[in-house]
């Protein structure tokens, strides 16, 4: 093939001249820019983190070039060969384009060109993907979502070799591949493109990015503002049950930025999907910032896009793994490729926060562009500052008025409590209002189950969502919150759930010795109001911190309440004379109970339940005020799961029958460790000697908590008036307590 | 109190003079020696590993001194306060004595003296420990075993301050504490002292070591050769069911060294107890070596004591954790304090093998004596050589004629197979002839359950053996071997089991591309002969190695055979149309089946079972030849376990009903990995395309194994004559195979 000119000659055009050229005419200009490339080239070999990443990527792409280009006829679900091959292709193509720019070696341009022309040759005759499961089938992949992934990366690849190609080659690619591809993802699949959903974000970015590279303003406009007339019926659904069309809702990139992000940068689907959506949001935003600076995309909505990066980082445990709120595969972390890009773009475009360099250093790689280069130089120059995660309250909803997620942290993440009182979270939301999860350092103590899916493992349902995601993982009983009458919140109805959210009552982390948060849910069960208050106490005796959990239920009807603790590890001791049934049966027929076996049950003999368990070589005790009507149930997942799609994890369930108003009061307490090498158990026993509800009515709930040293705490919650200035007075026994505000803690030393 | 002389003046006696003194008159002389102490003192600050350990120990002992001496009235089981306090005391006392010698600070001598006198004051009136569970109740502890631990450490402490004490003080300690203590452990408890058992080893060492320090030859003789007249009845048992007295069996230290160790240094109880017993064996041996060199204790039985240290090190996985054969708590490892002493003594007294310095470096601490000092200097001087574990066959039995344990390893422990065809293993033995376990690096793939006990966790049955150890952990079905007619080997009868052992047929690791071992068991089930052959293949395609497992059963009767695979992790896929029962029931009433729930069952549709599972982010497939009479059962532990003493682990069980002669042929294959951060699955599918038994009779078993590249292996076993020189010929189909020896492998490339 004839080459009109080489890349080298192109780059002899002076940088000064370039900046005065029309933005859309400059290539590369989308993510990499000519000026940026010049600067990076001039400093190669002197910026270790960048150089190391470049070397890894070069090795990887060189291996791909040696193994040859394969663009097989699409056939498989994720995890299968054709799916994984096309996925590798778009990653390799984008990286090869970057290498061409940075290393000026034409073999990379040839590789990108040849691959693009293989796609060009196949695309025009390509039918819909043979797998029919998706509400929006793709062509290269079983769903449009993955086709959009392809175009987001291919756009970047195309941009890097744009000037190196002949005009005729560009014409062929744009006519036969890119424009039909963009039209397929938008006008031909409005149900995919015109939603407020992470799928549409990918679709918008794909169409917008190829539009920017091609200089096609119509595609860019479509990407930013959606299709004007999508022909969709309001109330249409996707195959996950999510809305496709909501009456009056805008579409396109800006709508997707507006709706799901709260002013605090919390993405309503939860951190796992926020991570997934951040890449197209940010990479498209970088392109818009470079080529349509007048849009001010990074300033949009008070800078929410860059703020969201910090929010996402704080939504992780001490190991950097995201809290698995809503549909979320455990193990996904701040070390994912999406977060590398996100951290680099946030640093580069968001005021160069030196704490982000700490994260980048731990990620140990950067994106191969100007943002990554800026980060790598910052790391080299030693200006990083520690990224310390502290307690935080994050609002949910476009205006921050649809509940939220609170995180209480002690010390250097030695104890982390996650409290979800958010909105439904679109189609990936779970029915778990007021649920909690608890971590000691990076280990789960009380878990959120996450999703029921093995992403990209073909043998498990093509790597897609499994039926048990709906029948188990989304249900209320799968979470550490209250289930009433064995029915999920909102009866597990997505329409009803989507109309409501919980509300914050107060959040106060001003005193590191006692951080406290309280939220209320009034709609999950009509006629029942649930309010949960969680306080994390620092132990004055230097032992580990612990959590007091006060779950107050107000209902005019008599109900059965189940409060599970999804503990990790193994049961060591419980003061319940538990019966182990001869046969295990499913605990129910629906709302997730059909997946639970009742392993053992019994009643608490004392007025206090004491449950000791061990996980990861550490001891934990749950101490809970229990009454005569309380059953203690040991439940284990596994019923009606012949394909073993679910983990066999266990819960201790506190069941209170035939009760109207009530309060569940528990202390969740890490208190020791065990070493199998020294065989030594340290602090194997709880320090909670007594726990009692000493007052409970509509106005006040008062708890007494006494430790084994005789040190007593009285915790009083102002139920009726939680305003900060309200003055309260309560007499309990001989003592009278006076305070101002939503809660009061009195501490009484031993001997008083 | 009056001090006759200080330690300092003592040490002015020249070293040359010392060596000519009576051995028993030199103090310290047991583990530390005067000459050694001199040398160590002169080099303090110049041997980093020793100095670092010394600093850690000093900090620890200083904290003990500040917190004060407490010798509470004995009351608790292990894990409880009084038990743990007395245990801390003897460790602290021994360490303080060492610090006194090395640092010449009298506060350490005062601490040892004061503690010893507190024990002296309480001991004479001390009754038996109030807990009555043990067959040999102690005084300070619930069992004599722990009292013996105390004396082993206290002897060392006493030796270090012997010369610093007045004669009158020594007289009081010896009369009121040490001699009655030694008598209590021996003549007053012959059932404890006069056995061949790890308990007695501790008893022997305790009595012998205090005898050496006191210069009491009678005690030393008693320790070495046992009680002449113990008054015990032959056939007496302990509370674990082990023999106390076997007719005609010798007792004492030498008998304990003679009987349980094989010539290869394998200890018949297994590595967990070998680790526990090594400390008294070696520390007493070090004392004998120093004070009774004429006994040549380290040369005894061809140097078995020091050889056993290397053997114990090789009985561990890539993380250094011991294979949990017989009663064994998982997680115990080469990093335990016992192994630090063992490695140091073996290096110092056993030819200074530089590979032991590699282990010591990873242990990151040394014993604070001459052995540890020699090691620390070796590490400092950089003469360590890598300790590489390779395939090994270890004989069991005093003469090495009672079966054994074979370990096949691939590469740098990327795949390790443990094959147990040993003797019963005394009272800690399990009924698992021909059982296997499999590891990838340090992770279990197919597990041995280990013991049912939470050592030193008081809340679990006082930290002692739980009832489920006998009803579950010892039973055959708890292991990866064959159970016939739902009955354990030897019907789980200890007497019968103790009379028999399996036998090696051959072991050949000369070809790293195929290592192979075969053993036979003829007594576990009268009338049934079981022979298991295991071959570890290197994959020519550069993929992971795999194991071929051929389990041949010969029986004149029709039986039901259960072959379980105790896989770790989660089921991904199985080609069985499994039914999940509406109710889970126990699979049987005895022999461990009463603890198993049947989670799912079904029949294999193909002639080959294919079972894919994932553990620790890695993929594994078990491919097994299955017939029409085979049921596939998914079993999970948990039935009849109301106290949750057992882990809820799972097995896939291949059940063959109403069958006489048969052969189970399986491939166990690691083949890929999954990363939850990149969400990428690599090599998620098995490479085994076909597996078939192409010939099977009394003379030969032939297997054909074809991989997905069309590469075929024919493996033929010479069943009737396994001698190395026998010549064989077998025609199968069109092919005729001729070979010499116990097995033959023919490899046929694709296209042939």
C-alpha cells in the first residue's frame, strides 16, 4: 500500500503553528494532543512510572502483533473466544495507537490500520449477534454495550493514525465502519442510547468520541444531548427490569451526568458501576475538554465529574476494594484500569491534588497520555501526600436529596462501617434500605453479598447475570437490614422502590470517640417506620473500637421481623441452646428465603444474645438485647440452587414475632486475634458485660452499655425531634438526663 | 536476700579451665554453655539476626517484669486464664534466664528466682488440677503434658541462674519443687511417662533436663530408658483411645526416638505432632550432647534426629505450612518457635547445611543460644543456599517398612501432591489409607480436613479435641480416598488399624516430565485390595502440570465404593443433571456420613465426568471416567453439628454401586486463573479432550488420555508383576506395547 507521508515528517510542523489550527483538524487531539506528545517524547526515559508503564504496554502490544490479528465471526457470550478476542482487539488497538505516537515506530500504525480494515471489511455485512438475550443486541458482541466499548477505544486508535492514513483510507473507514457503527449504537438502538443508565453513557461516549475525531458535529450533538425523537414508549424495560424510557427525562451525555450523580459525586448505581461508567465519562470529557473547551465539561454541575473520582476512591475498604453496594462483583478495586485513567484525569484536570499521587503510586501504572505523564512526574518529584480515608456522608440523587451512603471509619481503617440509606440505584439497585456492612482493615466482618454473577466466566451463564441475582442477591434478606413478614422492601417491586428513598436524620463525626449516624425509612413497608442509628465508639481502654446498632421499628400492626447478621468465618460460641434439625429445609418460598436453609435454631436463655465468631484469625462478638419472643436462627445459603450459583455463606438471624413497635439493640465488636502458628488466642472474649434498653417510647430510646471493667455508657436518642437545637430531658430510674440535639451520651466510670 | 557472688565474677574463670571441669558442675551447661555465652557476648551488636531477636525478647521480658509475676491457683482448660498465665510464665522464665546470661543484668536473675520461689511455695500443697478430663492430670495444668512443658523450660531457666543462687536456695528449689515435680511426671504418672508417644517425649525431656541441671544421674537414667517397673497393664488406653502400654515395648527417650521415627526421619504421628515433639527431642538432645557427649545422641540411629528436621521442612507446602496429615491444625508452619529451635540445632550440630540458613532467614529469628548464634552468623555472612523442596518418598515405621508418605512436586512447588500410604500413626492417626491432597503453590486444591479442634480457644471445648474429631475428622470419608460400603478403613478400629500399613509398589521421579508413585492397601477392607497410582505430568504445551489418578479395586464381593474429591472453592460447571433435593438429609448414620448433607446428586450423561471449580482465583477441572452405575453426589459437611464445630466444606463424591473389581481413573488439572480486577478469565477450560480405560484386568490397566490438541498418552500399569526387570507385552486394539518394569507411557502426537 502506498503511504503518502510518514508520521515523522508530519511532526516537523512547529508546535506554535499547531495551536492556531482548527481544533477538529488536529490529530491526535482527542486524548493525546500534538503538543502533549511532543512533550512526552522529549522526556521519555526520565519519568520512571511512565517509562515502566510504557515498557509493559509495548511488550504486550508487541506480543499481539506477533500473534497476528484475528477478527472472528461473533458467536459467544462474554468469557467465550469471540467475545474475549474482540475485546482484546480494541484494547490492543488503542495501545498500539499510543505507541505509534510516543515511539514513532510505524509498525504500530500498520497494526492499527490493518485491524481497522479487517473490521471495515466485515462490518457492513455483519448481522446482529446470534445470542438473543440482550434488550439491545450488538454486532461484534452480544450486547450494544460491548460494541460501544469497542468504539470508545477504536476512536482513540483512529485519532492516533488519522494523519498517517491517506484521505482515501479515512473515507473508507468512516463510510463503511465508523459512521454505520455510530448510527447502529444510536438511531438504530434508541432503547440502548437514549436512557439514563451506564449503558447509555458508553453509547454516548462512543458516538461522541468518533464524532470528535471525524469532525462530525451532528454525532457530537447526538452524544451530548441524545436523540430528539427516539420513538420509545414511556415505561419500556430492559432485560434486567430497568426503565428504558421515563417520561420527560432528557438523554445524552449531559443528562447521564446530571441524573445519576449527586452533588457529592455519588453515582446512584453504586461504586462498582460508578467505576465502570467513570471511564467513558472521563475519557469523553477529556476529549471534549481538548476539542470543545467552550463546553466547560469539567466545571459542569460544580465540577461533579472530577469530584466523583475522589468519592469513588473513598467508597473502598482498606485494601482498595469497592464496597459491593447493589449489583457489584467483589474484588473490584481502585487498582482497575478504569481507576488508573480516572485518577490521572482527575489529577491533571482537577487542581493537581497531591493525595491522588499517593493512589497513583500504589496503582503502579499510569495512562499513557498527558494526564498520566503529569501524574508520573508528580510521583517522581516526591510531591505525593497520603490519601487518608476518613468518615464521610455522601448524598444520593441529582440534587442530593434522595438519601445517601454514610461511612464511619476508625483510625487507619481498622474499623469501617458502611450504611446505605440511598435511593433505588436504577436497575442495578438492591432492596436493602438501612443496610450495613462492616470491615476490619480490608476484611469483611458483616458482608453485603454483592451480585450473583461470574463476570466473563463463560461457564456460568455466559458470564452474565444469573437468575439468582434477582431471586437472591437483590432481596432484602440477603442484606444486613430488617425484613418484615418475610417480604422484601417495596415487595421487591422496582417501580415502587424507584419512587422512594430513605432520609438522613443526622450524621455527626465531630467527636472521634463517638461517631454517629441515623437514617429513617418510611416507605419500604407501608405502615411501618424503620429508623436505624449506628454509633462507632473508640474504646478508652485501648482495645478495638465497636459499633452500637439501634434499629427502631414503629408499626401499628403486629409483624414478624427478621434482622440478619451476615457474619464471615466460623461460629465459636453462642448462648443459645440450638437444635440442629435432622433435615434442612428452605426457610420460605420467595423473597430470597427459598435460597436459605435453616441450619439450627433456638431461644436465648439470658436477656442478652452473645454470639462469638472467628474470621481471618480474628474474634468478633455480637451482643444483642433479646426478648422472650425472639428466635435465633442460623441460616445458610444453598437451597434451590442446583447449579451452585450462590456461595454457601451464613447468617445469624434475630427473629421477633407478633410485634408492633420494637427496638433491636446490638453491639458489634471486634476484640481479639488468633495465630495458628503460635496457637495463641488474644482477647478471645467480649468486653460487653451488660446491654439493656432502659427506656423506649416514641420520644426517646435509651440504652445502657456496661463493659467488663464496670464502665457504663448511657446512649439516648431523641426520636421525636432530632433538630440540633431542641432541648430534651428524660428521667430514667434515679437519674435525670438533660441535653440538646438529636442524641446524648453519658459516661459513668466504674465505682460511680 | 544475700547474694554470695555475682554472675560477673563467675565468668572470669578461663574457658580452658571450664572444659576440664565435671560437665554436671558447669552452669550454664545444658543449652547455653559458659564458653558459648562468652563468645556470644563478645560479638553482640555485630550479628544482625541474633541482635534483632535478642531485642525482641528483651522487650517482651521487660514487659513481663513490669507487669509482675502471677502464679494463679490452677483452674482452667487451655485458652483459659490460669492455663495461659502459667504457660506465659515458663516461656518468660526461660527467656529471662538467657537474658541474664547474655546481658549480665541481674534483674533477669531476680525475676527467674522470684518466679521459681513462688512456684516452690505453692507446689508442695498443690492438689491435682480440678479439670478431670485427662488420663494423666497435671497440677499446674489440666494434663501432665503441659506440666512437662513447664519443666522443660524451667530447667533451662534454673540452669542459667544456678551459680547465681545460694546453695541453700538451690536446695530449697530442688527439694520442694524440682524433684517432686520430676517424680510426679514419672513414677507417679507412669501412664504418661512410660509410653511411646509425644506426651512421653515431653515427660522424658522434662525429667532428663532437670536431672542434668541438678546433676541427678538417676533422673537422667529414668528419662533415657523409662521406668523399669511401671505397674501398667498391657492394653491400657488414654482418653484419645491410644495405647498406654504395649507388651514388650521399651520406654524412655531412646525408645521414643527409636519407635516413631523412620530411618528417613518421618515421625509416624505426622508433621503437626512431629513439630510439637521436635522441641523436647532436640532441646534435650542438645543438653545430652553438651553434658553426656559419650551418648552420641545426635549420631543415634544413623543421625535420625537431625535428619528429621530436614524431613519436617519438606513436609510443608510452598508457604511453609505443614501438610495436615492425621490430627493437625491447619496453618501450623515452619515459622513456629519449635522449628526455629529445630533448624538452628540442626545447622549447628549437623554439618552446617547452608540451605538451612535460607529457612532461618525466612524465619527471621533465631534461638538465643550457640546454635542460633551460629545460624545468625551464617546468615550475616551470606553463605545461605536456597532450600528447594523436591519430590521425595518418606518411609514410615521404625525400620522404614510400614508404608510411607510420598510427595510429588512440580517446578517451584507450583503443583504438590501428597500421597499417604503410611502406618496408623498412633492415637493421632486417621483412617485414610492411600489418601491424597493437592496444592497449587501454598493453596489447597484438594484438602485433607485436618483435626476438629480449636487449639487454645477456650470457648470451643476448652481448646481440646472436640467430639467431631473422632466422629468426623478421623473417618475415611473425610479424606480423598476410597470408602467401601460407607464404612471406614479397619471399621475405624484403632487396634486393627494399628496392626497394618500400606505398602509402596514403586516411586519413580527420575523423569521430571512424568513422576509416578504407586502403593497398595490390602487390609483396610478384608477381601478387598486397593491400589492407587498417581502420575504428575508436565505439560509439553507449557501449560500447568496435571495429575493422573488410577485407583484400582479388586474384590470378590460386590460393594459400594465412594471416592470423594474434597475440592476447595466454588462449583462452576459439571456435566451432571443434578437434582437439588427439597430437603437436605444426613447421608448416613456413622463413619462420618452422619455429618454430611447430600446437596445435590445426579448421573453423568457422557462417559466422562467433567467438573470445573474455582478456588483462590484459579480454575481446576476433574475429569473422571464414569460408568452407568456411577452416581455423582455433592456432599457438604454440617449435619449433626449443632455447635458448628465443623467447617462447611464440600466434596464431589463418585459413587459406584454393586461392583466387585473396578478402576477409578481421573485427571486432576489446574488450568487457569481469574482476576476480579481486570475481570479476565485465562484458560478457563480443561485441556483434556478424552479419557478412557482401554484395558483393565488383573495383569494390566491401560489408560488413554487425549488433550485438546490431539496429543495422546497411553499409560499402562503392570498390575501383577511390578518388579523393575519384568518384561511385558500388551495388545490393545491395533497396537502392541512392549516394556520393562512396573509401568509404561507411550506418547502419540496429533496426526499419528
